[in-house]
């Protein structure tokens, strides 16, 4: 019985995931909306994201082997994830996929798959401003 090809396989495996992560964190590192919830050194965050995306795309279960179940809302609970921060992260991912050379239909598939966890980790409303 032949192994079914995963999204991880069809986009090019770990080299493409690595390009996505490198580009993603280049954009996160200059995004004023996201920077307040990230540490000064993005290396460890990028490493964990690499493990997660590898597994999320159907590659080796690296994230679960090291960190257990993803439990994304729980793991993101300490951080104020607003709708604006969700949208900023998704925009950074959009740019990263473009720069990594991910083409259709995989580009839209990835963005669609990431929408669910991105929406699930929002845990803070946008601050309201009062007009005086």
C-alpha cells in the first residue's frame, strides 16, 4: 500500500518549511503589532513554530514528540492575542508563503488550514478608545 502524499510532501518538505519559518520570523521581527508579545530573541519561538508547522502540514510529528499535544489556546493563554494580532500574524504568514515560493493550490490550502487555529487563540478583545 502506497503512502498518501501529505501537504508537507507536496510543498517540498522540510526545506520549504524552513524557508517559510525564516521569512515568517523576519516579518514578525519588524511587526509593531506582534513584537509586544514576542521575546526579544525570536530564535526559540521560530524553532517551536518550525516543529509545529512540520507536524501541522503532515510531516514528522516533531512538535508532539518534544512538547506533547499542541493545545494552542492553552499555550497562547499567557499572551494577549487580539484580533489585530491574529490578522498581523496571518499577514506575516501570507508574506512568508509568497517569499518561500509556495504556489496554488497549496498556498490557499495552508492559509485556510491556519485560519482555524489563528481564530482559536484569540483571547483578548481590542482595547477601546473613549472619545472625549
